[in-house]
């Protein structure tokens, strides 16, 4: 059987099957999905071939270590079992050279016979500059590196079938038919970031993001606002760059920046290597293996898989797509075999060869067929749903993309409105329940939106990729080798592949996850470590006690006023309430300041007595026993317990015994009479975090090991200052944040007495007669 | 003379019988052949209580009349039973008020200036000013509160006096003011046979250091029952302590007993035997039950908690405790004692909404346990009404409710200690000390209105004898989670409960229902 190598510069015979023999193959993108499979195949079925892999080092992970890690991955499982761990490593060390570095800077060996260029971006909608950098600049640097090394290999350039762009009918295996100049586009794309960055700093844009951040984060303090605004600006830049990419791609007839840049990458390759030996392989949608290295092998989730899983979890009620459009799926082992067969059969110099690797022309799978097989799979093997049995999958009706789009955007609007409404509601168990529902709905919708946008081109394609050249190559394989090296898509039985091979493989991970979560959804709080160098910080109102400033004011005021004056006092309070609420929404500190003015003229000693006699007890009735238990548990573990509150110090006297440190507001007095002013600014939002950091630095507290508990979004900075934040009966904003950050959420107050009862008891003196 | 107590045998003609079930009640049809223990009919109350008080003070047993014990310049301390007695609270004026007023008049007449009033609340929560006022009356309250009318503070170590140890090595430590007085006048209500007598001063004014000698698992397991002082190790300990106290300070005891008029006339059916209900009783049963069920939970509790009993006073006796108490016990027995023939396999008790520790408060699961397995189970002389290894069936919803101010240590006991074990001995050895000396609980006991940190343990020990004696405990209508946490089982109906009891007592057990209301002390022969 003829083989090719440095010594045999023979003209390829398209009607003979060639093998790589003792060639030296350079593989880029070896750590990727296709790269892993190619490397495995080279090691397992091409025993004489030498391989060089180009691997970029990662921080703390040199290329060699990454390569060793690769050998431990599932793709090598079969080989490991056949040869044994040791032997595989020995063979790899003998046959594979790891070249560390980036294409731009490395020196490639001069004796390379074949390059399989598989490195590419995996994302469909990266920012435009990133897409160009990987898919276009990457190609250029490869050829420059090859030229530098003085090598003259046959380059197999892995592209994608979708470079053909948005079109209908049969696409031939040929040079792309467009006149776009890749150099101009590359230049433009790389310059875009600077433009967008500049744009993002325009005052109008900045003001908008600051004002939005203020709306959402004002309660958490100024630093949180600016941090959120800057984060928003960066997100805006990324979004813009993605949009630039997509818009440019679509304006030229490609569905997304990925296919656009891959198309320009082909052009670059043709220009730089077209005079030598160049083959371009264009796989369609690459999915799990049909047979090799083992059926169902896949590395992570590929294009169709998020949809399959989402469908299995019951969150895809519909999807835009034409039921009769062809979903061109091809198992990865077919692509690998085709690529290596191409690699072994170089074209003549100056005439690049093109190969489509897909199933669309020889064994088409319709979108409906895909759906039905996946549906049947989930009907037979539904996903577990924790304690609630199994998930029932929805039935699609393919209403058309317009309908789906309407449904989707309608739901998006509804969810956004619901969330905005909920964020304005007070904290309660019910609000949190609703928030959870909205949160889940939103995640699902975001998901759906993302994929509906991305995949429209792929699920509505009315295009067939002709693969006669690829098939002709397949036909050269002697019958006895077809099993090992073949790539004829007509052997795929879609029912078998989708239901027995692919779906079980991609759902395995999720199933394991669900099982692990199973039973009890609420995991018990881990035991507190016994340490003396950490603190447990508690907010007061809403966290330890269910009452608030207004409530304690009413206790104080009404129990010392004759009943005849109650209605006047209450009416006055009611009149001022909107003002207080506005202040509270604006800034917690403003509210504290505004409200405490009501104490103007009160006698300090009298207030202290009142607290000791009556109000302290009212406060204890509104205490959440779980909070007290938690505080005491921290104390028992040796932690320093700290109370941080904007409430006036006299009111917290009954609880002071629980804390090593109480940080409360102090009211200014003149001759024993309260002036209604505070001695110092109230400790709210970021001031709390700042105080805590300072205190920790002064007293040697390890904040990473410390705990904090609070209920309001304004305490976000405080909670973020410690390693173990806990949201107690959180308000909707904090709840949303805690959910996103996977903070522990506590529901406290099971035995706390009601607001009305305590107020009534206190002012009518049932608790203590006055 | 009212009708004596008796034991009813349930037959075809027996109507459904009334039982308490927390903040509610029901009529339950018991299996044929079941026995039901009724107390004697409510005794007539003394018509002129004030006169009876005066007579008692002037004609005490074993000592001089009170006026002769009072001298100018002396230190007089009047101690009275706290909120835990009687149950439910009595309609005002409280008999304690009537007694205290007369004592104070006599003291004033004799020129006694140094008078202090102390509620004998031991480790119970402090009485609120309103509760004190209700007990001693407006006049006394206004004259003495807050400087000279106080709650006993068992954690105020400067104001405790360690008097020494009994011959059994038991510490006797009581309120210093009382201990250093020239005379203690103790004003008591003996509702059940366990109260009064030596218990009054030695328990009501004591500290944890002293109380732990008798409030422990060992003593309670050897108090069979604690309502039968001669057979109660607990009372033996009280007596020894009382002996030591008597060497230091003179105590003039005034003991009172009440009849069984537990409920106001609107709920008169609660005090009557079911087959004697007239049309009005039946109508009011239906009306009250229906109204009770329709009320919001909070209002329902408020109404039950504000129910005051129109008790009649059946006896007022004063003098030396050792001479007074036997007479008092006689009065209690006259009202509550019913002779029962033999033990049964299953005992049934309907548990009410109130116990000594949830007046104006919430009946939490621990209190339900102590009410059922402590107070009700121990309402016997000689032998329990249920045999060793038998089954007790209680009616109570056992809701998972706690009063955050009154019972903070109970909440922690329930959430953190009972999840570890329900074995009283293990809890006592491993956790009691920690709860008893916890500074936070002590602060709440002293400055707020919390029961002492150790109190939930005492409640658990209260049931230790029953836990040892019984083969199984089932709560009809009980919350599954709370009953399970305490190591008990819950059933929806009596039939289910009896089905569940089958494993322990077979399919045709003998059954005894200790009827309540009103209170009955079973003398099991």
C-alpha cells in the first residue's frame, strides 16, 4: 500500500487509498474536541506516524502538563485499557513532540509533512476582534510560521460547511464564491475594539449606565454603583463587539461571525498556501462518536446538545425551525477519518482541494426527525426531577419561527415586568417564592433566546452540502479497512445514533447531577469551625429582629403618650411615611437621618428607662430565635460576634449581651435631651464594609473565614466583605443577588410574634403595666 | 355533701365523652368496656372567704395567732405562689389578694413597716407588672410596686443565702431577704396534691444550686407519684430542706384549696358529666365548639388565655406548715380523689390548653410533653392507671409553636438537644449544666420574661417516670414532626391510635380514660 512521506513526493492518485505511514504530522488545536479525537486516532491507528502538537501553555500549566492531562481524558480510555497506562504514556512520549507556545512565536520543525490545522474558536458569537484573531489571524500566523521554518507540508485546513453562508440549494465542494477582501475585513475588525471602547466612554453612554446602576444598586452604596456601572460598560463593549461581528457577517451573507471568519480564513489559506498543497475540510455539525474511540464519546457539549438537554428538562416548549430542514449532523469519528484520509492524499500544487464532511446529502436527517428521536428518547428515559419524579417533555408543533419569536419576546417582556414589580415589593417568604419562579423563567428564556437567535440559520437551512469528493475518497478504502477508516454517512441509523448513542451520552452528566442533588434540596448548614480569629457580623433589623425603626418608634411613642393623642401621632406618621419611603429607596442613611429627627426633644434617660421596662421586651418578642441561636453558636465556636446597625444604641441594649462588639448609631443630646441629630453618620451600606475591613485589620480578624448575615440589598458590600455571606429573609434585590452568587439563604423567624400583637401589647401595657 | 367520684364502665348507652385537645375539645366515643374516672362533683365553696381567712389567721395550727407574731420594727416578708397557680387563673379578686390584704392590715395595725412582697417564682419567668397587679390587687400593687413587690431572682447571687446542707448533702439556698426576715408569711394555693407544704419556701424561693437536688431524673423516677408526697422522693427532699429552713427562719403558712369550678358558666358543660347535659348544655357545647373552630388562631388563644375560673375556696388553713398541710391535702383529696380498681393496658388523657408554664403564653411541644407525661400521668396514688409497659394515648395537636420571649431556651432545647437524644439521663448529664449556666439565658431570665435556661430540662425530667413506665406514647391529632422529634408517635383518630398500640398491648386492651376536665386524682388499688 503506498504511503506518503518526505521521501515520496508522489502525485496523489485519487483512486488509491493512502495512509500516513511514517509522515510527520503537526496538529494544532489538539486539546479541542476534534483535535483530541484526531490525536487519538493517529496514536491508535497510524502506528508509524510521528506527531507534533502545538499547545499553548496556561498559567501554572505548562504545555507538557496539559498534554499529559489529555492522555487521561475519556478519549484515550479505550487505548488506556488496551495498552495500559504506562504503555500509552511510553508510546506518546516516543511519538509525540509537544511544542509549547503560540503560533506567532514558536519555531516549527522543518520536516513536517502534513499539518492538520484544527484550532478555531468554538463560540458562535464571540466579539468581532476575537473571532478574527483566532480564525483569520491564526491562519496567517500558521503559514508565516511554516514559511519561517522552511517547511513545505500538505496543509489540511479544517473549516466548516457553513462557510457557504446563507443560501439555498446544493453547495459544491469548491472555492467559496465571494469577493470579500479578508485583509480589509481583518483590519477593520481588529480596529473595532478601540472604536467601541471610545464610544463606551461617551458621556451619554456613561450617564445612562450610571443612572441605571444607581436605580438598582444605590441601596448598596456609591462604590457598588460605580462598580456596577463599570461592569455594565464592559458588558456593553462586549455586546457591541458581538453585534458588530454579527451585523457585518449578516450584511455579507453569513449567519454569524463564526462562519464569516472561517470563510475569510479559507481565503487567507488559499492566498498564502494555495500555490503549495492545501486541502480544506468542511465538516457540518460535529457531534458524538458513532464508534471510535467508543460509541457516544464527546468532549463537553457541542452545538445540538444544550438544546437536547434543555428539551429533556422540559424548558423548550417550542423552537424556531422548519420541520423539513436538514440538520446536518455528523459523528466526530467520521470527521476524523475523513480528515486523515484527506491528509494522506495531498492535491497537486496550486490546486486546493475541498471536502464536505456531513450527512445532509447522503443520509439527511430532518429537524423533525431529530426532534422525534430525541422526544422518544426522553419518553423512554425521562430526566429525574429530584423529589418530584421525572420530567415530562413537551410536544412541539413547529408553529414557525414568527410565532415562536412572538411567544419568546412576549414572555421576555412579561418576565422583565414581573421582575421589576417584584423588586419593589417588601421582603417576605412569598416574594422570595415569586422571585425564584421569575429567576428560573428568566434563565430559561435567556437560554431560549440565545439559541433561537444563534441556531436559526442551522435549523432553517434549506441547503445541501455536496460531498461527492469526500465520498470518492471513502470509496478508495479497501473493504476490510472500512470499519476502521471509513466515513460514509449512509451507515448511520439515526434512530440508533440519536436514541442509543448520542442522547444517553450527553445527558449522562446532567443525570448524575440530578441524582446527586436528589432527596433533600436543603443541605444542612456546615458546622462552624472553632477559631478565634474570625468574626460573625450581624445586621439587626430584618436579620435578628423582625421589627424596624418605625416599629420601635411607635412602641416608644405610643406607650409614653396618653391614648387621646395616639390618633394625632399616627396621622402625622402616616403623612410623613411617603417621604420616609422615598428616602429609604434613595439611601438608607437618608432615611435613618430623616426618621430619627422624630426623636427630637425626647428625654434620653426616660428613653433608656422605657427601653429597659417596656421596649426591650417588645424587641425580644420580635427577635428571631434562629438568629439568636446562630449568634450563640458563633460565640460558642470562639468567633467574635459583631452587631452592626443603623438603629440608635439605646434600642439594642437588650441584645447587647450577645455581642462582643456593638456598632450602632448614637443620637446627639444636649442637656440630656435628644436633638434629633446623630452624633456621626449612620453606619449603612458601604460604610459597614469599610468599618469591618478596618476593624478586621486592627484586630487581626480573617475576613475570608468570617461570616456575615443581613437581609437587605444595602448590606451587599458588608456581605461581600466576608468569605461566608448569608442572606437572611432577603429582600427581592438581595435575594436575586444571593441566588446568582450561590450564597446561603436563611428563612428565620418561625416563632417570632406578629408586629400588630407586639405593638398592641406594648402600648396597652399587657407586657408591663404602666 | 356532693357526689363522690366514680368509675364509669362504657356501655352502649354511654354518650360520647368530653375531652380536652389543646385549644379545643371534642366528644369522643370510647370502646365498649373502657373505664372512665370522674372526680367527685365540685364541692361547695366557702360563702364568706374573708371571714374564713380571718378565722384562719387568728386561729392557726401549731402556732400563735398571726397578730401576736407581728412586732414593730420586724422584717416581714410575704411570699406568694406565682402565676403557675391555679390553672386556669381564678377570677379576681384572687384568694392571694384577699389573704395578703388581711395580713398587711394586721401588720399595719402592729406597726410593722419593713414589709416586702415576693412572688415565689423560682426559675419560672418573672411575673409582669400586670400579672402581679392581678394577683395581689390594685391596692397592694400601688402601695408596694416596684420597690417592695418583686419577683424572686434566683440568679441574683448577692441576694441569695446559702443556709447549709441537709443530712443528704443537699444545698439549701434561698432568697436572702426572706431568709433574713423575722417572719415569712407564705400565701399558697394548693391545686394538686404536689403543691404546698414543704415545697412552698424550699422551692419557690430557691436557686438552681438548691433545686437541682430534687429536680433531677433520679428523684423524679423515684417519685411514684409526685402527687402522693409520702411516696415521692421529691417531697422527701423538700421536707429535709424545709427542716433546715425552719432552723433559720420562722414561716407562717396560709394554705388554700379550690373546688372544681374550672370554667365560667357559659362553658358549664365542661364541668358536668356528659349524660347529665341538658338541652342548654348541648346547645352551648355545639355553639362554643363551632365558634372555637371558626376563630382565627390568635383570637382563639387570646380567648382561652383570658378565661378565668370561678373557683370556690374549699379551705383556708394557717399556721405551722407541718400541721396545716395534712389538712390541706385532705381537702384536695376530698375534691379530686377517686378510687380505681386495678391498672389497664391503655390510658387516655385529654390535654388542655394550659399548664403551669404557659399562662399568657404559648403551649410548646416540651410543655405538652411535661403536661401529659408529667402532670397528668402522675395524677395517681399507689399505682399509675396504666400498667408497666402499657400505652398512654394523649389528645393534643402538639403544634410547633414557641413563645420567643418566655421560652427561648425551650426553642434551642427542641431544635438542638432533642435532635441529639430524648433520654433524660443523657440530656441531664451532657447538657443541663450548659443550659443552666448560660449567661444569655440568665440575662433573659433576670431582665426579660424568660423561663430559666434549665427549665426545659426540668420539663423533660417531669416525664422521666412515665417514659420509664410506658411502652408507647401516642398523640391523637399530634403534629407528626414535633411528636416524632420527642420520640412519640401521632395518630389521626383514637381507632388509629389503638391500632398502633396493638404491637404493645394486643388487640383487645383494657382502657382507662382519666376524665378531664375537671382534675381527678386516681387512687389505684
